[in-house]
């Protein structure tokens, strides 16, 4: 598969608006260096459409005399170059106390929970803070949760669902609105011999039961929309891990969670990203 590499030279150290927008458009991964943001998209992505949109954002910023202007360029990386780049970049990565994430061509680490992910297919290689935060929190709340039903909402590569399977959950459902992510998740589940991970294309409306643990690493806007559905599908003793939240949007997401009848148990920060752990209010009834 070929990939688009979009490079944006920004005058801001972190252009959160752009990051948020590109994530929403389906960016598969970012690399952030000083004033240079590199974003990757699948080879079948409508790059022309995106270029027009970001051109308009720049013009509007210029008209408003904002100092957040940027320049950009993109290239299509053919299959082979990409594979070589991947192989150099994706080395085994230890996350939390027990997990090691590794690409299929690396050797597994004995004594750890090895999560094999074929990178380059969908978001979720563990190289993003939000994915790592979810794993750390899954580990942290491990003993408090019954290991029965697990939902990974917005599964991407399937990484969190696979981790749940290896942690001992008996039934895992992973959903994603993006059909490419759903097929990547299926493939990665097979690669990890995790037959109890069931992948469905769609969102939370594709599930009907309730869950002991729900992970949702999406973006603030979507989490706010999904908050009440997440609450409906969380068991009384269940834990929801909501991630993908930029620090300045955390209050908004927290208040949507509370409006949905849940309690925010913990705010976990990694860099500029926040993850919220939600549970039922002890007084709430189902
Ligand atoms: N869970 C993975 C991937 C996160 S990326 C990880 O933690 O690394 C977010 C994923 O959510 C993307 O694959 C995107 O397609 C999916 N997504 C976006 N909006 C969604 C929605 N409303 N319902 C379900 N999935 C959604």
C-alpha cells in the first residue's frame, strides 16, 4: 500500500487545530518535530480535497492577521520506500508494566504480553501517547474490573482489543466506522491468535450488550457525541477509558461524561493529551 506524507511547517510549536482537523479527516499517524508536523494518510485518500481545505484555513488565518500561518507540501510514498521507513521506525516498544508492542518481523520478548501489530494499515501502533495511555490505564484498573465483556470503540489497528484478549477478557468486541481499520483489526487479531476479538464495522450502535470495560480513543468532539451511549453500555461496576483528548478540551469532555450520568474517576495526562477514566455514580441505577 502506498501512503501520502503531508509536511506542514507551522509557526506554532503545536498547532492543535490542525492536528485535530487532520485526525478527524483520517490521518493514520503524526510525527511532530520542532515547527514541522508530518502527517500520513492512506494512498487512496482524497489528498487534493484536503489540500484545498487547508489552503482555505491558511487564507482565513492570513486575513485575520493570525500568526499561525503554515506552508505545506505532500508526496506519495510508494510501497517499497514506505516499508523500509516502517522497518527502521518500528522497533519493539515496551508500554506499561507488561506490554511490548512489536511489528511482525521482530522477535517476541519472553515474559511480557506481546502485541503484534502490522504497522501501516490503521492508527494504533503504540507510538502515540493516547494509545499508550489507554494501555497503562487498562493495566491500572485491571483488578477492579470483571474480565468478561470488553468494548474497543474506534479500534483502529485493533491494538487495545488484542491487549484485552491477552489480559484475559472473555469476549471482546471491536468496532470502527472505517472499513479499512476494521479489516486491519481483523488481520491483527488473527496475527495475535486472539479468536475472542470480534470486529464489527460501525460504531457503538453496532453493539447491544453492556461491558465491563470500554476504551474509546477517538477525538473530543466524537467522545462528546458518544458519551451517553458509552454510559448506557457500561456495566454498573464497569470502567470507561476515554482518550484522544487535547488538554484544553478535557473539561468539555468531562462535563459530557457527567451529563451522561457517569463520574470522572481519574484524569491521566501524557504530554498534551488527557485520558479520562469514567465509572457509574454509585447512586446511579441501571
Ligand atoms: N484504538 C486505537 C485507534 C484509535 S484511532 C488506538 O488506541 O490506538 C481512532 C479510530 O476511531 C479510527 O480508526 C477511526 O476510524 C475510529 N472512529 C472515528 N469515529 C468513530 C465513531 N464514531 N465510532 C467508531 N469509530 C470511530
